[in-house]
């Protein structure tokens, strides 16, 4: 019989753990047993996994605690999805996000793949002479959709909120609105945002010159002063703690699959040794 009193956890820590990770009426040792059984191949590996958790040496991620011992075999905490510039893709990702949140994991969404506010929407007409049938509400408007899903689908059905990161390239026509989109307290409160900055922008910033804004459709949409964008980014980051920055070219230099696929976004997770300043 395992004695819960042997746990090297304060009373407050035990209450938090039970609230977040244990099933109803499940003790903390029983939670550790459930997790160890999920991955153990024999008695020795079961005891090894259990002892690591009981002695506070190892803790698996949240989806492991949520889903071990159930029919839901989702154990990865970190996901990044593809997003195409279409209504079908936007709402497909909404459902994917719902499932990821439901099982206790977080998601990264490259929201900058969606065309800018007031961009033309074309109907499915054959031939090259397409006629606009409407205007886009822009990428930021659909961030509200994902934020609401994060608010209403609590992570793993617990009190833990969903984790979302939306990223936009620095040359997106809506970049200034994106940088300021969380300026009002409480807006988009279930997500973090990051600006994907490339080497071209950093050179323009160094030279104190404008750089081109490019729509996801490939059209040039004017230019903006790099220093103005940088100052606004720093202002909002200081004021609201968002946005963060992804040095996207540097990230892709280390991308082992860069010949096949380009990294567009990250998820919201960080490792325990990440330096946060």
C-alpha cells in the first residue's frame, strides 16, 4: 500500500496537483500509478517510472496526466498546424484546435497565412478575368474565433486554460494592427502572439529604411518604416507582454527538414531552461 503522506509535496502543492491532474477521487499516488502503467512494459519499468514521479525527479507533460489510462492516447503537449487562406481551412483548424485543447495540449497557428483586412475575395469563376465578390475581414478577425474556442474548451476539461500562439510575418500588410491587437486589456486573453521577423527586416531596421509589405496572395501592398514597426513592437511588448518575436530565418537555418517544409510558427511551450527576459 502506497502512503500519500510520503510525498515530498507541501499541502498547497498537493491541492494544486489534484485540481489539475488527478481524476475525481483519485489520490496523487494513484495518479502516478495510472501514468506508470500506461508506459511500463514490465514490473521494473513500472517501479522505475513511479519512483521518479513520487520522488519529484520527473514529471511528464499535462496530456500524459490527463490521458494516461484512458481511451484518448494523445500524449504530445505541443502542436503546430498548417493554415491556408480559405474559409474551409480556417474552420477545419478551429475543429482541430478544439480537439487539441480537449486533450490538454497547446497549438501554434500561422495566422499570417490569411490575407489582410479589406483584401478582395474572388468567386470560383473559370478563366483569368476574376471579379471580386467581397472583402476579407482579415487575419486578426479570425484570431477571435480561435480565442473563443480556447476560452470555451478548457484544457482537458479542467481548470487549466488552453494554450495558443498566433504568429504573423513582419511583412504582412496587417502587421501594425497585429502588434497592437492585445492593447486593450482582456482582448484575445487566451492566446499569445508573436511576430516572425526575417533577416530582410533586420537589415532595413539597421539601415533605417522602409521595407515592403507583401500580402499572402503575393501582391505588394506598399511599405512601412522598419523603425516605426520596431518601436511599436517594443512599446506593446512592454505594455502587454505581447507580441514576442520569432527570428524565423534563424529558426529555419536549423530546420532539419528545410528542403521539404518551411517552419512558419511555433507552439506556446518553452523548455525549463529557456531564458526569459
